[in-house]
C-alpha cells in the first residue's frame, strides 16, 4: 500500500459522487469544506467513508424513504478533520458503547456481521494513524475522523 499526496476535498467529492449514484432514491450525499493536502492512503480513507455511508443506509435510513448525509472536510493544525453526519434514526445509547466492537450489530440475524464500523475504526487508527469517534446527538449519527496530514 503506497502513500500518495492528494487533495482530500476533491478526492472525496469525486468518489462520493460515484457512491451517491448507487444510493436509493431520496438519499442525498454532499461533500463540503476546505481544500486540504494530505499525504496518506486515499483508498483506505474512501473505504472508511463508504462504510459510514453503508451504515447510514442500512441502519439510519432503514425506516425512512429519504435521508441526508453530509461530509465536511476541515483543516485543524496538522490534522484533517472529516465530520460525517446523517439525519437518520441515530444510534441508541446502549449501542453507542459497542459500535466499534467486532461482531456487534443491532441487526443480528438479518445478514449483518457487525464488522463494518470495527473495520472503519481499525483502518483509521492503525493504517491512517488517526482517530474516529461518535458524537451523540438527538437525531441522526455523527462521526468525527481525524487523520494526520502527513503519515511518516
């Protein structure tokens, strides 16, 4: 896996445009924010974002016919901060304690293995050398991904 220089906002805007085409009608995906140069693994970052989108569609919008996903890119000192937010049903307080645990799913027996957010967590922490956290809100889900602008 090779480290490359890329501009995060452009990269995510292009790739998420392709992801948006495959989403169910009524689900909107937007990427906004600042231009930030990154020396990292773009394909791993995309897999993390794709997993969050998949999670929103599978869990957050399971009982809705429409939904919005917003991805905001910001620069914060030597970090790139990506704020991922949806307006789905959110994550229960009980589930919040375990969302990054392997094999934890709120839909056991429905074809979900409970590995998606665990893979996203491990990709961010171990490959991208960053952090991912969940921030509770009254409705919807919000994840904050922080990765260094330059992996050495």
